[in-house]
């Protein structure tokens, strides 16, 4: 029974009768698996709770047989050695399409061909690193020789390209993946995607090693007096739109933000305009599920930090009040993603099935 307390007029409620959700101390002595840890974190507070809630939504969309899941990637996640997690998300059948930065794909190609990235020592001078051919990515190093090897792979693919066929990022990434399946022993995101028919779109293609290699290849063709290849980014846009329009429900797993996140989410706006401006008679197509891992704060006003509730106002997501399942984790993806992915794979029994 609620009681009135003193002259302030406050009515003190019983949290149990109000059906509030209790929190519990994190008892590490009872934790045996990553999933148990993440579930326990979900009963705490702050970012720990966000991680627990995020895995719950990931599990919901992974178990929804009618949900087509897109993963968007930004940041140096393959240099940061998160690449095999992406491979497992593809190979498990959870992720069905990827939208990424080109740099992330190029660094992942390095990994798939067995080459390494290296730790950066703060004592190193960046001017000397440049002279020695070591490109710094925060606390890691990408040797320039690695990127020369990337060019060799891209060149091999492009010289086999029919000049009458237009190039776009998902087709090029598919061909590179097929090349890796034949010539590379290591695992890698492009290789796994090609093997499992997962298209990888790079909307800002020219902003990458892959884009630079394409331009250089075009110059080589011009010098030889042979037809140059044509790149059309709208081939990507139309293929992605066609793919998503055919889905029953859509989910999105976003690592970071940037162009990949917005390009993938922009599909909801495109679908709404198709209907509103009279091009097609289709219902609203919005993401039913969303999980975002990104440390970018909201108050900077940038897209990477914008919330899913903001995206609801653009017609990109189904709001929770109408059945949308959304979770946001404000954390470094190199911390949150391994925990969340491992917990998800445990719940789905993925590694047990893989071992069998």
C-alpha cells in the first residue's frame, strides 16, 4: 500500500507492486560462460546493461526466420583483429548482407592472405614510420607492403573483368572473395562472404585502397589503349534496394557509424519516397530490429551518434511502441562486440554445431 510521507506530499510506492525490474550484483564466482557473464551484466547498470540488452535483441532477430539481417561496419575493425567474428557472423547464417567502408575490406583482405598487422609503440616517430613504410592506425601498424599485396589481388581480378560489364562494389567484392577462395588459405570477411553468397556493399568506394587501386588500374588500361572499366555506385544502390524490398522483416547490426550506417538506413527513406511520390505501391519498409555498438555521443549532432529514436522520425525504424526491437551500446566495439557475439553464439549453439 502506498503511503503518504510527511508534509512534502510524496506518495511512496512499493517497487514490487509497481512491477519494477530489480538489479543484481555481478557475482563472478557463479559465472562459467561468456553468456552467463553477459546475462549477469544485463542485470546491472550503465554500459554493462546495454551489452546485456543488446544481445537479447541480437538473439531475437537471429531467431526470427523471416528477418533479413544487415551488418554495417565502420572503423578499423579488421586492423583491430575483429575480422574472424565477422566471418562467424556470416558463416553462421546470421548476417545476410554487409555495408562497409572500403578500408575495412582492404585491411581484411590483408588478413585473409596471411599477412599481419603489428603493434605500434608510442616511442615511434610518425615521420620515421612514413619513411619506413609503416602506416599507423591508432595503436596498430599496417605495413605499406601489405597494401601493395592488396593491389596485386585487385589487379588480378580487374584484368579478368569484361569491359562491357559495369563495375560496382558488391560485384568487385564478390570477385575478390572468389579469388581468395582459390588462392588464399586464411579466413577473411571477403572470402566468407563469397562462399556464403553474402553481398558486401561499399558506398564510399573511392575512399579506400580498393578505390585507389581501381583508379590506377584505369590509368593502366588507358596507357595500353584498351577499354577502361566503368564504375557505377547506383548499381549497388539498386541491388541493395531490390534485396531489401523482397524481405518480410529487416534487422540491422551496426558497428560504428558513418556512411555505411546511413547508406543502409537510407533504404527506409527510399522506400517511403517510392510510395509517396507515386513510383510504386508498397507499404512502409522500416527496420524491425536494430543493435548499434558505437561510443560516439549524441550531443555532437553527428550521424554516428544519432539514436534509433531519431531515426524513427525519418521512417527508418519501426518504433518500439509499434513492435520495433532496438538496442544501443555506447562502447568501444573491440570490447562490446566480442562479448556480445560470443554470448549470441553460445545461445544459438553455433560453435557446437561447427565442431560437429
